[in-house]
C-alpha cells in the first residue's frame, strides 16, 4: 500500500536559518531519501516552494474562484512530501519517524487511495 508522508514546517523558522544549518538539513534529507530508495519503498518525493507562491481554487456561489497564497492562516505549512510503498501503516510510521522533519516539525502519514 502507498502512503504519503506530508511534511509540515513553520516557514518562519527557515527565514533566517544559517547557511551551514540549511546545508546540513539538505544533507539529512538526501540521506533519508537514499535510505528509502535502498529499501525499495521510495515512490516519489519533492520539496515545495513557499506557501506564498501557492494559489487556492474553490467553488463559491457556483463559480470557480482562485486566490493567491494559502487559504488558511496556519502555524505550519506543507513544505514537501514523500510517497512510499509499505506493507503496513506501522512500517510507514517507522519511516516517517526517520524523516528529518520528525525531529523539529510534523510528518503526517496518510494512506493513499489509488485511483486505478
């Protein structure tokens, strides 16, 4: 079964991050991704641009309306994701606990309904 690891971060925490810390975080993610690939559970994963570059599309009074930026004011924003193939939710949670974001942010583990 496929699971999505949704990585939530407070973008404000990364505004003034020292370059050395950013480089170390990037290396931590590279190693984590490499471990997923070696274990043959990696399907895909990407880092997202800041939420200020997003647009939200919804229906309002029967019309499609788009707004720039995220719709909800939240402390944490979706910063990236992984899709992994695991035998169980417990296995997916174990992988999520190894994600660098689990040490300082939040990682939501959600089963994927395949649309086939």
